[in-house]
C-alpha cells in the first residue's frame, strides 16, 4: 500500500469533532465505532439513526419535535423529517457573539472590512423589514447579482428569515447570462451592486445592472450596494431602520435557495434545496468532516455563482468567522490567497487545483513567505487535483497541514467524498466518503466496482438532494438528470475509483461542464455568445482536465471565410462581455464542421474523452453521428495534440 502524505496524530483524533460525535453515537446506540470507516458504515447502514443523531448532536432548533426521520427511502422522492418546522437562519443566529467577527471582507488592495455578528444580524433584520414592506414573503424569490461581499451573505440571511427563496450569480456573468438564470424565477426583489474589483481594476456593472432590472419585470424593490440609480434604494438606506431579525418557521422541505447548473444544454437548470436538508448536510460537512467550530476562521475563495459560496456560509452554522474575497486570487501577486490567510489568521483555506498549479508555476513559497501558523487545513475542489500538487502543498505549506480534497456538486450543494481529521491523506486521493453518503462506483450494468474506474453513484438518499428543479412540474428533468441510467440510484456524472483502502480517486466529469479554476459554466453560454457573430457558423467548446492538473479549454469554430486574428479578438471579446471573462478559451481553432448525434446534440463528452486519450472506437459509435468525417477530423486533431504533449 502506498504511504500516506499526512497521518493524524493521537491528539488530532482525540480532539476532532467527529470523534466527539462518534462517542455520542456509541453511548446512544450501544455500538462500537473504533474508527472513521466503522462510523461511515454505520451511517449508511443505519441511515435514519445517523441523521437523527446529527439533529440531536447539534441541537437543531425547531418549532416542532421530530417524530419521524424518513417517510420514504426511495429516490427520487425521499421525504425527510415530515411535519417538522425550522429556519436556517435560526441555526445561524444562535451562535451570535456580538463583538466577534462574523464576516471579514478581504479586498484586493489589502484593506479589510469586518462585520461583527451584531452588525450582521442587525443589517439582516433591517433588510428583511425592507423586503417585507415591499410585500416579499414566504415562497417569493429574492435574487442577487453581486460580487462575493458581506452584503451578499446578509441579503441571503434576510431573505431566508422571511421564508423567501434566495438565488444569486456573480457579476463576472454578463447581463444576458444573469437574466438566463434569474429571469426564470420571476423574482420579487433584486439585490445588486454597482460593480466589483478584479485584477486591480474596478469593473463598472451599472449598464449590466440596468439591463437585468429591465428584464426582471416582476421585481418590486431593487437594493444596490454602491451607487444607486433610478428607483433603486441604496444598501445604507435599505438597512437604516432597525428591525428585529425574527426567522419564521417553515416546513423542513421549504425552499431555501435555488442554485443553477452550468447550462450545458439550453437554459441553466434551477436546483431547489430545502431549509432542513441544507442545515443537516452542511453541519455534518463543515463541523464533522472539516472540523470547524466557533473558534475557526473559514475562507474559501469562491463566487456567488458557485455552490461553494453557499457552502462557505455554512461556517456561520458553527459560529465560525467567514472570509469573503471578491477580487482575483492572483492579484497583486500570485500568492494573494496565502497572504490573506496569513493576515487574517485563517484556520481553514479552500481553493482549486488550478490555483495551486498557478502557484507552482509561479514558484511561490507560501510556508516560507507567509506566517501560516494558524492554518489547520486546506480544502481543494472544483476539479481533480493531481498527486504532484498535493505533494507540493505538503512541502511548501507544511507537512502538518492536511490537504482535504472534496468532490460533490451544485446538485447536493455539498460533497460526496473528501477528508476528515481522523483519517490519513494520500496524495491525489480523497480520503473518505462523507458520513451518510452511500457512495459507490458502478460499471455500465450497475455492478459495484473497486480498484477500477466507474460512475460515481449514491445508493441511499441524502437530505440535501434537490427538492425539485425549477419549472419542472412533472419531475421528468430531475429524474432524467440523475436516475435515467440506474433507476432508483443517483448517478452523478463523475468518473471515480474506490481504492482498496477506501479512498476515492476522481478522474473528472463524465459530462461536458466547463470548470475553470472551480468556476463552472455551461457550454450553452459560450455558444450563445460566439454563434451570435455572423462569421461563425457553429462552435464547439471543450473543458479538458490535463494529467499535470492543468486545464485546457479550446474553442473550435466553423468559419467559412477563414479565422483571422481580428476575428479571434472579436470572439474573445464577445465571450468576455456576453458570457464570462473567466471562460475565454485558451485556443481558438478553425474546424471544417461540428459533429452531432442524429438528434442534433453536439458531441462534447465523447470528443472531450478522445482529447484526454481515450480510443475513438470505444468512445463513440460513428453510425450514430450525423457527420463521421467531422468526427475523424477531431480524432486526428486529438492524436496530434497527444503527440505534441508527449514530445515536450
């Protein structure tokens, strides 16, 4: 067996919150749980007992005492804690210690703004009053078009306290991309900002905000952080009148927020999660798996467009301080995130494999150049991280700091597998399945596999699985998304290997989501922008994870009159302005044609696999393709690409 990169000490095990939880379970259920593996096995074999233990261990506040944990164990359709009423915000404000920092805003210029617990609760109460005055109530949607700033967190808390439903996307999205998402929800209120800083520049978003406001015709009140215009109210005005923050009790499965898929085909899917499921799942993930408590400072570099933004807010459920940073992770220097971690005494830092690779290529030395003595753990997600990057972190941050890679998704707004303070870390591997997650790898016939690559599946329900998709009245899109391959079994769309020592290797997506530096976007957004140009007949974009941990995103375009430098610049510009500046392609390549299935779907997934080295014969059936010659062009291009990389 390969040696572990990090092994917990006896003190790590004894002091971990998951150990305290295991002892709680042992006493209550008269079982013996000597290690994490035995606790995980118990958590999936005794699913109802496990989630009731989570409820009781964290003393969840509710208006009614639970009498039943799980009404229906089948998927989809599992019903958790029927008849129970609670509110996510109640679980947050119970931890309020007035003068302690709740949110710290780290800006690119090095300045820091602190929002205390008292200020956060006061502003959330005031904003909730403003929203209520505008008629916003239970079930109404409040949307955000915001950077990652404290006001975004406060707006979410205000919304949830009313029983209204929150949804947001970052301002790196164009107006049209934001409208594609938020416009589906027919929102009653919009919280926005005049702009954001990135790479040393302030990006004025006033015109995009105006376009979003014009498109969201159901909005009754607009609140703007920064310079307000027209009928918009400024943030300071909307939070000026003191109101008590009084969360209303809602059913366990009442919608809390709507997070969006990346929109690979058509409009992005709105995925709806409930108050109770998120509270339970996030307390488990943040407190038990990540070992966070009220003494921690939790910083995950993220964006409101990404579910890790929602995940970071979960730090407040434990009473921890959370850090918001809305600028570039590599400005003014490549090691900017490490600098923030050192200055703010961050105890748990989360980032992406792409950022780690950038630090490696920039020859940074985080452990030498920054005082990281407070750091107890590093989280990694967004894509699979190679073993070489894990080793670099160990050597350049500190061998005593575990690196916990996690893998999950917007779909469950959490992780299926990751780390825990009581289990070893192996380079390039996810140490353990998360508690309560019946994770397995299946072959194409639904057989369980170990030691070889298979589809990531979950065989038992999780509380944070979607309630439903927005505008999916009969549930067909939801069922098709996860349950069409293995009926009654959740298929997530990742390739994984479960190792002999119980860890998980993630090999990348088995779908075509674009995922650069942890910021996900669907190809549909790119096509909408590029194919609006008269010179471009059609386009195909691929997001390809490389063996060294890098990420290559080529854009193939059909351009009858030829691909000139001027057209390349215009393609870059239209993606930057109409989709996202984070998703400008690495290369723009002229192609003779784009192949499709016979039903008209572009062959993104099989072509991605071919560029990653898979054999064409085993990846797609050309008899099911509308243009086999077009496929062969891509196969030849992929082979040439492989030869070039091998020669380097």
